[in-house]
C-alpha cells in the first residue's frame, strides 16, 4: 500500500557543498569473486559505521518517505514562483515518482529503510529534475553543487531478505529513464491518503540554489540489481489477441465431433491450428476481482470458490464486460456458468485447447498399432472363426496382412534428378531403376541436365545416375538457345527423356526407351550397385513404350512416334542382342493417309498376363497432331482410334469385335482370365449426358474359332481423360476395375454391381496452378496400385499426396495419407514381394518405402544442434562421370561467319542486343537491361499470354492480373511520407506593405452609395455568406460515418471508464 504523508516536516540535515555526488559501492561488489566455485551465501554485516544496527527492525516505506524524501521535495518546491503552480499536486506527483523508482526500491531494500546521505543527495538530483519537468521551470544556476558531508562507509549493508511493500502498478518508471508517468490528481490522492504535505511558503528565498548535476553527467560506480524479466513464452498461442472460452458442455461436444474423421475438409481450411478455448489464469481472475471492487465496491478474494460464490449474487459478466484484455463478455459469461456448475478446476494454469488437421495420421497410427494385439487376443479366445465376442466375421490372415502392410514408412529420399520421374521397374527386392523427363525442346534446352536414368540400391541407400540416354546437343536456329553465347556455355551433350522401362525376369534383362530414338538393353546388378548397357536398338523417332512378355519367350515390344510400322516385337538373340530380329505392324485405319498434319499413333501397349494370353500384344491407337497442335486433327476424327490385338505366335491380328474404332487412352489385362479392359471415348449416343468416357471389358468369344474378343460390359466414367487402369479380381468371375483420371479422381467399379462406379476417390487441389480446365491442363492421378489384397489400394495425384484406400468399405474407403511430397506424384511401383514401394514426383525426388524400418540408413540422418534428436535428410544422387566430347558430325557445315568467330560472350551480347537497340541499359544498376525499341525483332515473347497468340495484342486477363500483383508486391509495404506544411516565418517590411495595399483594395460595403446598394439588391445581389448558393454537397462514405460513430462510442466508453476510476 502507498503510505500517507503527514503535515509535519521532520528535521533534516542541511546538505553542504561539494564537487560531485559520491555513491557507495554495492556490498556485493566488495566481495571477492570466486573462481570455478559456486556463489557464496550473502553475509550479514552488523555494526557498520554509518548504519543502524541490522538487528533493529526495518523502517517502512511510509516512514522513509516522510522522514527523508519529503523534506527534499518541500525544499525544492519552495523555489517555484509563488502563485504560479499547484505546489500540492507537484509534491504528490514527485513523491509518487520517487517511490516508484526501481533504484529507490533497491536502495530502500539494501539499507532497510535508512537511506545514506549519498542516497539523499542522489534523490535530491532526481527531485529537482522531476519538479522541473512538472513545472516546466528552469532553476537559477549557482556555482556550487549539493553533496553531503557525511563520510562514506567502506562497506554498505547487503540486500535484506525481507520483502518490501507491494505496489499494484506494473509500469513503474525508473530513475535511469529520466521520465516519470504522471497520474491524474484524484488517483494520486486516493493512493497517498487524505493527509497533506507541509504548507509551502509562497515567498521566494533571497537566493536560489543551483540545481544538482543531472544524472547523465556521471555514472554510478556500481550496477544496481534489476528485476529479472520473464522469458518469452515458448508457447506459440500465448500472444493471442482474443482468448476464447467455451463452456464445459460445448467443449465436450466439440471433442466428440473431432473424433469423427472429416473427409470433406480441403487442405487449406485447417492449415494452422485453430484455438477454440483458453482457460482463465490466476492473473485474469485477480483482474476480474479488481474490476468488481472498483465498479461495485465489493471486496472479492481472487480465488475460484470466492468468485463462484459471487456469481450467484452478482451479474459478473455485465459488471466486467470486456475490461479483461483478450476476453469478451461472452467469454466471461461462459466462465461464470462453469463456476456455478462447478466445472472449473481449482488450480488452473491456462490450458489451451485447439483443433488442427491430423496431417501425420497420429490417431490412425495408434489404432493400427493396437490392431495386431487385438487380433491376437481375439484369435486366442475365439479361434479362427472370427465371430462370438468380436461381433464381426473377419479373415485373420487378411487382417494380419493389412496390419503388416500399414507399417509402410519412408526409409530413404533422394533428390536432384533431371526432371519428373515417370517410369521405373524393380529388378529385385533391393534394386529399382527409373527414368525421368528432361528439358530437350528448342526453347528450354538451357535447363537440361544429367540424371535422366537412375539406379537405386536399397541395400546401400544410394541413387546413381547413368549418361547413356543422350545425344549431341543440336544447333537451334531460333530463340534464346540459338545464340552463340548459349551454345558455348552449355553442355555439349543433351540428355533425353527416359519415358518407359521394363524388366524381363526370365532373361534377367532390363529395358529402357527414350526420346533419343533408342531402346537400350541392360544387365542390372540385383544389389543395385551398377548396370551395364548390352545393346541399343535404334528407331526412326521417339520411343514411348517398351514392354517385355512374361512368358519367358524373350519377346520385347516397343512403340514409337511413327506414322507407319510404329510397333515392333523383338525376339532376344542371346548371342547378339543388338542384332535381335523384330517384326513390325501399323494401324489398320486409313483415315489419316496422305495427311502431313496428323496420324494415328500408339497410345499404349500391354502383353497378356493370364496363362494362354501372354503371347498376345494389345495396342491402343489414338489420333495425334504431328506438330502438337490439336486443331490439326479433324473434328470428326478426334474420338476415333483403334484397338489392335496381335498374336506373336501366329504373327497375325486377332479380331476385336466391338468398340474397336474409339480413341484409346489405356489398356490392362486380367491377371488370371482371358480378359482385358480398354478405356476409350464414348461412342454410343444413347448414353447419359454426364458420361464422357467408358471402360470396356472384353473377353474371348468361345463360339469363334479365330479367338476373337468382344465386349460384354461397358463401365461409365465421368472424366474426360484416363491415365491408368488396374484390374483386381475379387471373385471367380468378377473384379474391381479402377480408372485414374486427369480430374484428380479415381473411379472404382465392381463388375458384379453394374456399370456405375461404386467409389469416386477424390484427391485435393493440384500443387501446380491451372488457368482454365483442370482436366485438360493438369496431370491428375498418375499412380495407382493394389496392395497385397483388395483391402489396400494406393493412389498418387497432382496434389502431392499418396493415399491409401480400402475399397471394400463402402462408407469410408479412406484409410490414411502415406506421403505428402513437394510436387505432383508422377510414378509409383511395388517391389516383387510387396515389401517396398518406390514413389517419384515432378520435382525430381524419389521416395523409398519399406515395411521394415531397419532398411533405413544411418548416413541419411543428421543430428539437430543442441538436441539428441535425429531427422532424415534427402540425399542427392551420385552423378556419373563426365562423358567424352561428342564426335563432330562431318555432314554438318560449321559457320565461319562473324557470329561463330566471336567467342567473347560479353562482346557478342553487346553486338547482338545492345548495339541493335534490342535491349537498352537502364540508369538504375539494380534493374540493368530492359526492352529496347527493337525488342520485337527478337521474337522472345510468351505468345500464349496474349490475345490470339499475338504479342502486339493485349495481355489475357489472368496474365495481366498476375503481372499487376507482381508489380504491387515489388513495391513492398512502405508508405510515402506525408509532406507537411512548414510554419511560415514572420512577414518582413515588404510583405507587410503588400498586405496593407491589398487590404485596401478589398470591397467595403460601407463605401458603396445607398442608391447603388439599392440597385444591387433589386438586381438580386447576395451580401450574406449564410445564403444558400445552390451547391450540392456529397455525403460522407458509410465507412467514414461508421468510423466517426465508432470513435464517438469509444470516447463514451473511455468516459465511462474514467468515471469508474473515480474514488
């Protein structure tokens, strides 16, 4: 509590004159500093000269202020001009500022309330400085400062362990700041009490003393102990602007609802944890008690039981309102309802409840971890029947298989591949090789890099690259890659996309196809440490597919971008693989003959899987433009194509009876029956409007001797394009059919349940933006695979996730998220024993999953500094050695002109662009070169961003919006400085004379003759400024009116608060 100051002025020793105030060193500074020892306990200093005996009782703050501080204040206040200041108020505020000071509190504690003369001299300095601020008065100067004549003791008393009086203001100003916070007079009077200080004599003394030296003119010989600041809270929710409080019933309902999986929540809805409840802390409860005391005058202990008792008597939410920072009246009301219902813990520490998306599937992991133990217990009690107490019929073997498969986890991650990982095949359970796309077009060759062919060893935890799929970098005639500077700065080799791969277990050979127009045959080490290229099969164009027959015959089928003889079937010659014989065939349709713009190209090829079908090659054709322009294909031919079935034994075609002329997307064979499925465009006008594609199920016609296949079921699909098909038997005659589509969905059919899908498995929004139609621009779902049983189905999409589903669960097929990759998923494949899974994405990353966490490698982990925790880091691939320089082609003439002879990139760039005014150097060195007057001649435009692909026409709306957003973002959040008008200087004689002259020219109504005035009035002249001039005034916008009304309401609230603070 603050002390009361009585009217009696105690006798104080008058200070004498000295040079500067001398302050005693702190007692702790006089103690020896121990070396490598724990700090010593504080010693008791007794009977020190200049101090009272420490065994005497401690003097209170009130007594110290009255006996030692008040005389100094009164002495300084006397020097104020009489009648010009409120001496009483200045005295109150000065004493309050001194009592609040941290240094004064420290010295009061160390001296037990008996300040030394040096302390009083220092306080005198602060008194003069404080009164000078309050009175805005410059004290007269003298030549002699004030100091005490009492001798300074050598050792000062230590800090007493007894606590000093508490004060309830956290914003206490200190001496060092030189600034004190003044309070209104009623507040000061309520704290100091009704007693008043000594009456100040209004007569000025004969001579005013000089103010003591300012605190900034000297430094303390010791450092005062400061109150330790509380560390910043590590909890990220501690600085919430609003801390909501829900009642116990609402919290229970929300907790029960959160237990239910929410499958319709989008990825951005709960991107951050959302706080929905924060308990009241002890400080907030004490603040509520203070508000009740201030507004109602009722003393309420700051405890939960006492507050709960008052809730039954007072309307505490209305009394407190929003006066607790971060809490609304609704929060206070919910808290009071819990108090009355005895739902608040007696010891609350500010529990925080929040809801967030279970991105790590922690709840699912806990359920799966307990599944095995539950199954073992059930089998021990009930046997293998699965009924009885379990209340369900289950297959224990299948359940154990699912539980084991759910242990898949990432054991390795690799980066820095050349591009999207699009193809791959497992050679063994520990070795997988894959291929990636590469930037090889004329406009993006500068981004081409090695790493297009990779071999991964799960034993060693390595990913190696091989340089075999490459060609000499061709000469580009147009664009930025056509410059001599680009040619000389780029790699002489151009690495080609590897788009297909397969492995023949019978021959122990691997195959890869690439856009370098070759198919290469490999001998791969089963441990994944190396592989050797055995042969290369040249083709006339890019090779899109390579597949090996699974019957051990050594047949390998390839499909290239050729208008004729596009499909080849090689038969491996083990003595000379490079010279292996092959036969080829073409599409039988003649619609595109004679056209140089489009043709029918192979869209997919697959060998049969079931016994008796492994010698059959199924090929699907679709129309495609030779130049890559869709409008080159006639409108009536865009949904046309062909299904071709080739018998490799008889070297002839097998008839396909129905739906054989539709555009084919993908094909797949049944693993045990002579059946296959084909995804095509719909060709029947009688189907529903929403159906845009179909999956046809073919089987062998038993009545026909030629082994023809015909459609016996057509499944309706609502997507416009289909990426992949899978065929999974679920009974003797029926199976699950899946179609992964570009719309980000996977459609599931059960052939025993009709033509409509039983599931539509949805993925999220793609990571890469699209402008118009997602199905035509996005890649969608590119990976689908079945697990060990139909209970586990895996999908990977352009949203960067690999998800696990149970299609047998009709209500909730979703199981969990297996992976969240930084880019769209582009590839996935299981090892032969289903114990490992390889997944690739569009950023050049490859992930290896395993059922055994021991497959992870310690070298992939790094320690977090300062902790014992280890985290897995992606490992870069092991680059291949630099290949030798390509041999110059003698058929290509070298240019001996000026461009080729110019080897200096800088000189070439200047001559090519700057001298021809295609680029100009701006005056800002940060910006550099910008477009010049002749920039249009370069042709370096993004034509698809302009109307009709014409750079001279305006930008499209989406591109213009992005451009404006980029310009705004580049400006930053800085605001321009407001130019303020300067205060004009006093006018000089010339300006004053001009003003007087101009003032004389002003119209004076009194100087106008009466007859002229009457004539002006008759003519309708207006002489009053209050007349309505007929002007229309705009009303303020509603936003400004609301702001003004809010401001006035805030002022009213402040007035109410001020009234509440009155004693």
